[in-house]
DNA sequence: AGGCTATTCAACTGTCAGGTTGAATAGGAC
DNA sequence: GTCCTATTCAACCTGACAGTTGAATAGCCT
């Protein structure tokens, strides 16, 4: 785990730690959209939404293209994949340890915690 | 998506948006540990680590037990599972849309973006 | 050119997260 | 009881983040 990876994960997890940004991601999963459209469900200014998009972009979760004066936002699923990869790794490490501990206890009840 | 769910996701994603806390989660995937042990790899005070653990606990990512004056921290994998569930849901929505768009384009190249 | 739309930049504000130090609590061990 | 260990509480500082308003940029449209 390099420091670069760390910063990338920081930004990605932080980006998703906000309901507005999660809703933007949810909307984008159904296809690209412009700032106005993304802002519509929220009771905040357009500029605030623009900032949220920037945060998502820095986290690598979305990309932007150009279409006349519009700058549509697109979901970048690879970044989402990196997050699940991180989480699932440790979830599996934990589960595997748990299973082998179970097996150990089943064969010798005298053993407790952390062999 | 209720507001309660939102707050729970906020806390969980925010909890993982910090390298110290992620390292704590990584360590705990290998078994429970006390504050001192969790603090050892980090160049910050014990109190700071204690706060990090509190954040993880509020997010439901860890639980604590008691063992004499120790208060071991345990990983709570269900919370991790909720996170991957959220991410994977939208990842799949996106992928499915992408596939069907591909299919559409393959059968009629005149169609472009968002049918 | 002038106007309309979409989006961003800039400056400012209030809140909160992460760190520190110093004192306090909880529970063995002697 | 007294000491030692593990952990937390409290008060404080600093910086980053989410929001605001107002001005600026970019690119159609007539």
C-alpha cells in the first residue's frame, strides 16, 4: 500500500461520504448528465453542485467531456471497483480467519482467541 | 434511501476516508486488538488513536468488548458489506446500461447517447 | 455585436475533523 | 492502600470542507 494509493483511497472514500455526491453518482449510473440536471434534485446553489462534481472528479469517480457549452459528467466505474476491491479484501481476510478459528475451536475447545 | 441510511453511509464512508483508520481496519481483519497495539504503527498519540476507534465505532465498523482494563476492538464485517452493497448496486446499474447501449449501437449505428 | 445558457472562479463564512497536552478513570498486581 | 497499565475526558488549535453571493468565462443563437 503506497502513499499514492492511500491518497487516492482517501479522496474516493471522502467523495462518497456525502449524500449529495452519492446521489450524483446514483444519477450518473443511469447515464451522463450536465451540472443543471445534476443540481435539480438538490436545494443548493449550482456553484455548490459544481464543487461537488469537482470533488468527484479529483477522486477519479467521474470524468467530464465537452458538448458545446455543456460539460457532461460521466461515471468512471473503475474507481468504484477499486473501492470494493479494498473493502472486500479485508472482509475476506477477516472471514477466513473467523472460519479457521471456528474450526480450531470445534476440534479443541480449550483454545480461545488468537492462537 | 432513507435519511437514516444516508447518515449511516456518511459515517461509514467518512470513517474509511483516513489512512490511519483504514490501517486499523486492516489490522483488525487479522483479529481483535487493544488501543496500544493499534496505535503502535502510527506516529500519533494514543488519544488520537482512541478517537479514531470511536469514529469507526460510531460508523458501526467495529465493536468493543471488555477484558479486564483492556477494551479490545473487533471488526464488524456487516458494515463493510453494506458499503460494497451500495457501491456494487450502482456499478451494476451503470454496467447494464452500458451493455444495452452497446447492443443498441451494434444494431443501429445511427443512435447515439441516451436513447 | 448582443443576448441567452451553462458553468466556473473568487472571496468570505460557519462548522467540524484531527491533532495536541494534561488530568481523570478503571482495574489488575504488589 | 499504592503503583502500574490501559484507556478516556476535556480544553484547545489549526486546517479543511460545504455552503453562500457576485463576477467572469465559454459558446451557441438571432
